[in-house]
């Protein structure tokens, strides 16, 4: 965990030192700040514990509401097309337990047309939650590591797709899809301000 935090800080500092002259033309914006409501998880396979999912939208626990948020900071390194983003999420997971993630990764614009744009990104992600072993009826399958009252999983390949609709000035409506394959796909919605 300490190595991951050091890695995140080092990469963030390196991005601050990258000269803006590397871009082919001056960037329209150098930074962006994102705030999103984290709200819906869709399981890709049937869960063994749908009764643990209090906020499920169906009997089998395939669709589950999550309540929480994501904040992110993005530093553009090549115009407003390629960037590095740091994100922090904190939310109530499928079993209504406190959970979160910390992500650092590269972002690239897939396409932009008119007011619409689609970005894709990838990078290391640390996911954590309060230990589900405290929940009656749950049997640990060993997928998550355990540390005290927490479970966690580190992914080198965490990713995201983000659709942005330009509203006015520096503001965008921002929707994201996080493919947590092979378990689930998560969705969030919010706003992005470029500056």
C-alpha cells in the first residue's frame, strides 16, 4: 500500500514537470476537475449472495444502486487530448458497506464531434471495502486480500470510458462506465470543469 501511494505521488509530480511545449499547439485547457455521483452496478454474472444487496433493483441482485461519489483531477499533457488523471471514489457498495477506490491513469480522447466526446483511460487502481466476512451468510472466496477490517484488490489495468457533453464555457456533463471485468460494470454521472 505504501509503495502504491509513493508511486501515485511520484507520477503526479512528474506530470507537473512535463513542459507544455511538448504539445503540437498550446492546450485549450491544462487541467480538469471532475465530480460525479457513483450510482449503479450491473453484475456480469449472477451473485451467490443477492440477499446481501439491500439496494438491488431485481431479485437476483444483477442491478444494484450504490450511493457515493468520485472526485478526479486531470492534467493535460498533449493539448486537451491526452492526460493523466487521479481519481478517488468513496461509496456504499453492493452490500451497503463502506468502500472506495484510488486510481491513477492515462486518458486519451477516442473521438470528439460537436459537443460530444468520448475518452478512454487505464492505469493502476486500488479497490477496497469493509470486510464482508462480518456479514452473516457470506463465504469468502479469496478474491480480495484481507487487512484488519478491510478487504482490498490491486489492479494494474483498471480502466474507464467517459462520455462528455459540452454544456457551456468550461463545463461538461460527464458520464462514466467502469468495466470491472469479470465481476461487474459500474456507472456514474456528474460534471467536469476544464481550466
